C-alpha cells in the first residue's frame, strides 16, 4: 500500500516522464511509441521503478537498452522540470510493461 505522498510522487513522475518521452521520443527511438504506464516509488522516495509500454512490442528490448543508456540524461531532464516541486530527484529504474503483449497473446490463443 502506498502513502498519499508516494501516490503524488508516482503521478508526478509519470506525467513529467511522459512529457519527456513525447518531446524526445522521436529522436531517441524513431517511429516507436513509448508510454509511461506505471511508476512505483520506494517509501523513502529515493528510487522509482518506471514501467514503459512499447509499440510495436518487438522493439521493447531495443528501447529498454536505449532508455537505460540515457537514464542519466532523462533524470536530468526530469530534475529540471520538477526542481521547484521536490527536494530530491529519485533514481530511475526502467522496466518493460508487457501487459498489452500478454493480452494480445491471450486473444490470439482464444481465437479472437
């Protein structure tokens, strides 16, 4: 269970990182759609797990490697956006959210 403060941080991180990926996504990933789906911050607000949805899903490993390579740059851009709202910028850890791919595989298995 997350506290009210953690939920506020989660929403803030999701919103601002989403804007960063919209602004810089074309130059970083080409014609791949990257969306921030879930953010989970630790109780001490020092680390955030960020889950990304990638379309097409086949490019997800490439996008994850590229994102992990740019983590420091992304954290810097995020810090500039929220510098007046938070004291410390959390460390960002990126993961692929494979929920959409999982649902698609289930639909194919069921013959839909």
